[in-house]
């Protein structure tokens, strides 16, 4: 007799061509899209909404109860886009009443042992390195990379195409397009290599570098820098994204090297 080595609730909604390996647990209120693979010993808990062609590696726990003492058992979700890979022993907690859901976009990669806490929002093509951890309500924009062993404080925002060096302690917002490293964490330059790999031409990269010279290298405070940028630097989409990010920052942005 062939032994059933999985525990899949009959009310779970499983798409076509989904592969569920032995010793997997899938609870009742779960939706899994077509073509997804769930590796051995993974646990998919109530509230999980997993897209198409995802890969969930052994030991991962998706949609666990939030590690937040304010959580009172409200019905919340984890929403994972298409083509996202979640490696061994990652944990992704579902939302709380604060936002109602934790979100991972399309084409993300969560490396082994990383953690995404309640109500986080990760956009598309985000990479979270091994053993990195996001506290509650962190927002990460497209193509941002958070290197291994980094820890991100609750409510922080990380801009698009930002690169955070390994072992970083992120306590402030990280504006788009930059590299940050060192302790205390600080600006070390524009992520020019990553931008060129993603199709940004030299004129766009130079424009971004000019913006950050005013913010970090001219000895101006943020208000002075933003005013000078508007007066003296060509108005581009990237310039406006940077200005908008900084003006909307509630925690303040990471410091410059001289600080």
C-alpha cells in the first residue's frame, strides 16, 4: 500500500500541475497557483495565497501567526506573486489588523533562513539574503537587494534598486538607487553596476549621481539639498523619485559618510 506522506486539507485550493513533496502540511484556507512546487517539510498555513510557478523549498513556513503581541487572531493573509522562490527554512508571517496582509511580489528570492515579519510589503524582483530579517511593516521596492545577515528595523522603507551590504543594521530609510554599508550604516555611493545591468544608460546613472552629490557630499542639510536639486539638476523621473522618497520619509534617511 502506498503511504500518503502529506497533510493537505481537502478545502485547500490547489492549482494545476502543482507538485507537493512528502511531509508537507497545507492548511484549509490556502490557495496555491498553477505550476508551483512545495518542497519536503514545508508548512503552508491558513491565509497563504501563493502565485504561479513559485518554488517553496524544504522547511519553509509560510503564513505563520504574526510575532506581534497586538495580534488578536484576526483573519489576515500572506500574498506571494508569481515566479517567487523561497529557500530552505524561510519564515513569512501573515499580516495583522495594521495592514491585513504581508505581500511578496513577483520574481522575488528569499534565501535560506531569512524572515519576513507581519505586514511587510516587498515589491517585485526583491532579493533577501540568507539570515536577513525584516521586522514588521517594512516596505521594500523593486530590485532592492538586502544582503545576508542584515536586520531591518520596523517601519523602515527601502527604495528601488538599493543595495544593502552584508551584516547591516538598518534603522533609517534607504533612498532608491544607492549602496549602503558600514557601521553605523551610511551612504557609500550609487548602485551604478546594478543599474547598468538593468538597462539604465550612462546619462541616467550620471543624473542619479548628481542628485546624491547634493544630498550626501556637499555639506547641505536635507532641505537645502532638495531645494538646490530642484533649481540646478535636470528634472527626470529618477530625480523626482528620489525627491519624493526623501520628502515622504517618516524615519529619516540613512546618513552620509561624513556623518
